[in-house]
């Protein structure tokens, strides 16, 4: 490899790393201050750079939000698809999906908060229509899994499946508001505790 090519690759890697750092900062600002209230200047201030320097990497705050949300969703769906392709029973699939959900929160907590707080508004823009598609796909996945679980005898047939879906969705993803990376319990341990409460209850036997 020529020195010039090596230097170019090193520069590209440094730029990619800096871009990732700036996106992480932007996600934190969007999550804590709200998308509408966040300006490019606020993100730049949080990153410790001049506002104009941020435009070297992103042309707008919409571009930052787009990359933050699409990266989170792409990784989440890749993990979900691996679970769904594994050929597990309905209960085991539910358990694996919950674990992957908590892992997503661990990796992308600010992005999850932004998604929860801002996706309804952002989805009115053509650029963010994929948020609506992801929401539709998410609901269909869970309802189909609950139906399969009832057919397999793994889940109770007397419960309203739409209510069960909303309960699972809300109680898992609200964890992003309090979850702390490196906290007392890991994402996997929290998922295990959550599943014990959902599937087995909290009443002592």
C-alpha cells in the first residue's frame, strides 16, 4: 500500500470516527432537549466545536436525526430478523425479541428516546416516512407472534392480543427513559427480570 493511500484511509477512518462521535452527541441533545428545540448550534456547542464546523459533516439537523434513527432501526430489525429466522417456538421467540430490544436500548438509548418522543411528528415529513413503516411492521410482527403462541398453546387465549402487544411494547421501550449503560444490571439481566415478571408474575409460589 502506498503512503498516500494509507494516509487517505487513515483520514477517512478518522472522519468516520469523528462523525460517529458527533452523531452520539446530537442524539443526546435531541433526547434531552427535544428535536424542535435543538439547533445545529446547540449540537455544536455540546460537541465543543463551532457551528460552521458541524456542517462539514452534516448539512442539517434533519440529516443528523435521519442517520441516528435509521441506524438504530436498521440494527434493531437485523437483530429481530435473526431471531425470527431461527425457527424457535413462540415463547422462545418472544424471549429472544425482548432480549434484543433491551440490547437495542443499551446500544442506542438516546435514539430510542428520540424515536419515542419525536417519531409521530417527524413521520409527517417524506424523509421520515420509514418511521411509519417500521411502526406498522413492529405491530404486525408482535401480533403474528402472539397468534402463533396461542396456536402452540404457549400463550393464554383469553387475553386480548392487542392489549398484550401494547403492554409488551410500552413496558419494554419505556426502559430507555431510565436505563443506564454500565448500571447495576446489564441489558440481558434486565431482560431476564422483565421476562420473569411478564411470563411468571411477581406472586410468590
